[in-house]
C-alpha cells in the first residue's frame, strides 16, 4: 500500500475509487460515497470515506480495501476525528482492511474497532444476500 502524502493525494484516491466502484457496489453505498465526495471539508471526506469503506468492507474488492486503508492511515497520521492518537483507530482500520486483502475475505480480530455508527448499514437497506457486520 502506497501511503498518502497530502490532502490532494487523498482526494485523488477517493475520486479514483469512486470511478472504479461505479456499478460494483450496492447503490446505497455508492450513493453515500458520492455524497461524501461533495463535502466541502476534505478532512470530513477522508475520515467518513474511510469509516464507510471499513463498515461496508464485505462489499469491497481489493481496490476498495486498499483505498480505505490508505485513507484511514492518512487520517491516523494527522489524528483527525479520533482516527489517531492513543486509540489509533485509523491505523487499526487500515490493518483490518489490509488483512482482508491478504486473506482474500473479510476477517476479524479482537483489536478491530467497531464501525462508526453512521456508516453501518441500516437493516431496511440490506440487499438480499449481503451480510451485516
């Protein structure tokens, strides 16, 4: 995974993944990513996109898991919105997403943080056949 150097590079990762993900994600997940891309705050974009990708990681391919790990790591380094500091939430999210890539499936570990409440799929929007974490 190549680390993100600055906000411009982080926004590029988000745009590239959004283009890649069209037609590959459930509609509501893709629509949330589109809405996040319209946020005027790049910090909010980065943190919330990382949180959404982590919470919906069972829907992602390796490109989505990599983008989520990159964004979460960048947010952790900058200690934005509780992603860094002592909790290292962003670092733990990145580790979980990279572990999923290595395993070829969604994995779990006791150290994995809980998904952010606003990113969790609501029961009435769960597509048939999808799993809820």
